[in-house]
């Protein structure tokens, strides 16, 4: 199944099913000794994995992985 997404739908979907996260990580090789790592996380039941692959395709980056604790991806 090929799912096509648009920006407005993604905004609404992520508002309910996703989050953005930023972490500060020590890194001796960076100029100030730290780096910022950002993540965009969306979780869905494995039956809806096609939506996650559609998001990955839309943004042209990312990975889809199984959450072993709850059957979500």
C-alpha cells in the first residue's frame, strides 16, 4: 500500500502521535565539548507501519524499528 502524505496531515498526526526531543551529549571532539542530538519520534501499532514508512519517505530520512515492549513500531 502506497500512502501519500501532505504537510497539513503530518502536523495534525504528529500533534497526537509524535514528539520532538533534543539531548545535550558530551563530545570531546566538538568545539564546546558538547553536541546537540535531535530526534523526531512517532509511534504506531505494527498494523499501521505503512504510515511510518510514508513519513520516512516524505522526510527522506529516518528509520523504522520495532518497540519490543508493546508491539509498536
